[in-house]
C-alpha cells in the first residue's frame, strides 16, 4: 500500500520505517527542510536503536521516501498517518495545533478516497474533530472527497521502538467505517499473523491480538493504558517509602507481588519516578478531559503527586547523606528520561540536577547519548566526557538513568576518584553488596 506519514518524530519515523520494511511504499513528510534533507542522506535526527540501519535499508530498496511537499505526498497515498507531537500547554490541556495543521493540509490536498489514521495521542473526540477540520477545508475549496478517520494508538516505547512495532502486545483499530477497518487489518496483517521476515531476535512466536472498536474507545484505550502504567510505578514508589521506614527491600516485595498473574512484575521498579514525553502530558490530559465532564481523577492526581514527591525524596536523601549541600560537588549519571533514548522531556534527572544547583551544589553530569544541554537544564550543570570525569572530586554520585554502561562501571576506580564515597542508586540497578564491600555508602530506593 502507499502510505503518507505526517510527523517525523519517534512515532512517525519508526512507524513509517517499519511499515516500509513490511513492503509498503512510504513517504514521510515534514515542513522542516533541514530534517528532510538529513533523512534523505540516511541521517536520522533522533537516537533510537537500529533505526538508522532500517531507514538506510528501506531507502536503498526504494520503499521509504522523505519529502517536504505534503500535498503531493497525501495525494499519492492510500492511507495518511498523523504522527504529530501533542505536547501539554501550560494549563495542562493538549496542544493540538500540529494535529490541526495536518488535518488542514489533508483537507486541502485530498482528491480521492483516503483513510486518515490518527497515531498521535489525542483527547477523546479528536477523531471527529479531525473529520470536521477536513470537511471545513474541503468546503472552502468546493469539494467533497470521501474519507474515513481511524484511531490506531501507538504503544511503542522509546529505546525499543522498532521491536515494539513489529512485536507489539496488541493492535487497536477504532473506526465506524467497515471499509477503513478492513484496509487497516490488511495493512497490519503481517504483524498480526507474524508472517514477515526479520533478523530481529528473540522473535516471539505468538500472533498479535487485534482490538477493533469505535473511535472513542480506541482513543480512551491509549490514555487508560498510560495512566495505568504510571499508576503501577507510583504505587511501587509509595510502597518503597514505607519499605525504607520498616526495613523491607522493595525489589523483593516487587518480585513477590509481581509473580501474581493479576499484578505482573513489569513496571514495578521503584526509582526516581516516571518522566518522558508521554506519561506527564497524557495524565494531565486525561484529568483535563474528566474535568470537562465535571469529574475529578482522584487516583491519577495521587499518581502525579507521588511522582513529584519521589523526585524530592532524592534531594532529602542527599541532605541526609551530606548534611550541607552548599559547596558540595555532586555527580549525576544519566540525563535522558530512560536508557536507550536521547529524549529528555520531563526527565527526572533534570529536576534533580536543577534542584541540587538551586541548593548550592556544583553538579557534574554525563549521559552516554545526550550531549547537547537540554533547554530546561540549568546552565550551571557541568557536562563531563564520561562517568569517571563525573566521579572526580565528587562527594556523592547519583545514578538517575539506568544506562547499561553505568551498571558495568569500574567502581574501585570510581571510589579512588571521589572525595567521599557516597552513592544514591536512583534505579536500584547497582550491586549493593559489592559497592558496600568496595567501601561505598550505598543508598537505594526502598531497600
Ligand atoms: N514517543 C513515544 O514513545 C510515543 C509512544 C506512543 C505514542 N506517542 C504519541 O505519538 C505522538 C508523537 O510523539 P513523538 O514522540 O513522535 O513526538 P515528537 O515530538 O518526537 O515528534 C512529533 C512530530 O510532530 C511534529 N512537530 C513537533 N513540533 C512541531 C512544531 N513546532 N511545528 C511543526 N511540527 C511539529 C514534527 O513532525 C515532529 O517530528 C504524540 O501524540 C505522542 O503522545 C509517543
């Protein structure tokens, strides 16, 4: 099939590239000429494991194209995917401007039947709203080309995005049009039946479940999924604080409860709290949506509150260990909101670093991928070339993101470089006993 992808971020680029790899002809469109020129040369502007290689392969094999001309790309395609960013506005509501712009471009360009697929996470009812915009634009141009809107929410995780698209836990298709649903099923058939060829290992053998529903339910599934996942993390973080007081180990508690099939072990790792480009804005959006109907989201509000508290808890731990923060040097390992991504949006590390600097610390930082200072990170944060440079003369180290290379560090060497041997393992991933043996004062989360 011929596909047009509007939006070339984590979701757009990965979706477009994976669908091209399945044999479709895909044009990814962006108004950003520099970005499109880079992509045409095979240079991917984001960090996502294996994406460069897959883009290169599909460009070479003439299935994946990049263009700035949205009109031509829309007209040449059977299905148009909207994968634009939907960030939060200062009041917590979703900024739908980029989705609106895409709908306007589609309304102006369409000249025969198209399926419009919304992959962006959008407030409930946005599918109907996109239809309205397309119709309004058509009316201005005296045309009435038929189209259908489908909600096909995306569940990929940055850091394992390609794997998550090919081996997703489920595909959700929401629409009132039988024709559009059948076409979408055909498009996703190789993933649903796992019939495509791939070198990716390990390859799960099971077929992928398909949920076909109405537009509204599909939109709700995405918000409910992210709200529940954030709830699991805040829940275990709350439990971790109690563990600290009573002397229990939250990692064992999570293992113990996670073995219960009704609970499950995933997303029960206590730590510095959740962040990233999705959970904060999606929880804020669902609360706003509920408020529009006079409802209050008590559980979600508490989940957000616990998460804020979790970031402050790190500062409390630093105060307990150092007593005085002013004039101390603190090293922070990791900036991205999770490993294997360069995404720093709402990253816990940034809040922690900024707060330590406000309290008078000198903060040295290092991240394996994030090399440019994020705009919301204090100018005073000192970027280092590696973890050892961070450790040099630091009184305390905080592991904020669980990049694999931090787990494998030479802690004997780190100890010699530091002024004091204090370590806060913000993700409970380091070998506590080994660190203690080396001579560190180790503080984890809830253990
Ligand atoms: N990133 C994820 O892990 C993930 C997972 C599932 C769903 N989603 C959802 O998918 C959607 C896209 O997410 P993403 O992470 O790919 O977003 P992103 O911020 O990486 O990029 C989205 C794209 O939106 C467009 N865009 C952003 N700012 C713009 C601007 N100022 N002007 C014009 N265009 C602009 C660009 O094409 C950009 O590439 C969001 O609704 C998000 O909630 C994201």
